[in-house]
């Protein structure tokens, strides 16, 4: 009887289409690790519309409000935010106000740890204890309540992790990226994560530094310059017809991190970037 059962199982497997059998046995790619990058900006795609981009190469000058992909109202928002920066002030943003960060704005954080689990993928970011959770092989709820990071679901296709996010809460001053682009309730972001060889990862990071210019403030993240293994590259696409006239894409490339640093925005007087401490108000005498 045992022999008959084994034989039946073999017959079923033999009758199964080869593509389906391969899909069932294919393991998920190992994308786990601690990854770092040294810029805030995105990398332009090989073809097609890219991100809004900088007003110019200098830090803190805002985004290119003349970019033709922007709807008129969105262009006015980007222009106003840029004028604020060029005037020496700053506009409200998640990094400044310690708010939760959503994709793709969160890619400005220069270090990230990726954890792969059976039913979810978890992203830990070095700044402000930011965490993203992606449910695997799931569906978006039929009735979705908007949240700060939206609802993210994912699945593997060959060597690629695909993450789909909708339902991001806009708030009073929605901010999509470091260029000052807003977003609406129609925002839909698709991310594709895959490993790339060392030469590809290094070339992409070096080019991004040349294109995007230096960051305004280092976050103390560090790429392991002695590591010659693979890097992690994210190709993402943004769709939001209330803000952009067309979908656009960009890349973000990470390499193996040399350390793990945690930066805290709130209640932290220690200045990690110069080893000093920020002056805080002190009373000459007690108030009570």
C-alpha cells in the first residue's frame, strides 16, 4: 500500500506542467542584509520620465518646478517649497518633524536593514526607528483606511521582490520626495527589489553622487568599501494623476553597509555629525 501511494504521488508530479513545478520549488531570493547609500536623491531611469529632480546641484535649493511631468497645482507647490529653502528656512517634512516616512520619500534615509520572513518582509531604517511591513502573497483590503505608510503587499517573481503600496494618508502637507513633490489620495507606488553585481552597484552610486550632488547633512551611514559582493537595487514607479501628468520611475542603489547607525530626531541633543551637543534652554532658577 505504501508503494502505491508513493507511485501515485510521482505520477501527479510527472503530470504537472514543468513551469508550475518549477514555480513551486523556486526559493525566494536572499535580499536580506544591512544596506547603505551616501546620497538622498534618486537615480534616473535608463529611459522614460524620471523624478522631478533638483532646482540646481546645490543642497537645499528645492525641486525643479519647471519639470513638465508636474500638474500646474503641483508645480506651484514645488516652487513655493523651493523658494522657502532658498530663503534660508525649511518647510514641513517628515524628516524635520519626526513623522513616519512613506515610499519613496523614505529612500532618503541612508541605511536600511531588510528582513525576510515567511509571510512578510520587514524594512528597518536608521532614522527615527522607521519600520515598514510588507505582507506577502496578500491583497489590499476592499475598504482601505489611509495610513501614514499606506498598505503594502508583496510577492516574488523569480529573483525580484515586488512591493505594491496604496492608501497613503496625505495629511495637511503631503510630501512625496526630497524635491518637494506633493502627492494625493491616488498615489500608487510599485517597487522592484533585486540584487545586482558589485560593478553595477558601485557605478550607480558613483553616478548618483555626480548627478545629485552632495547631501546637506551626513547621516553617519557608511558603505563597506572593502566588500565586493552584490548590491541591492530598487526600481520604483510612481503613479498619481492628480499630481503628475504621467507615471515616472527612478532607481535607488544600496551597497553592503560598514556599520549600523541609529539616528533619532526627537529628544536627542547629541549631534552625531560633529560629536557635540545642541544647546538646550536652561532656567536660571526653578519655576516652582
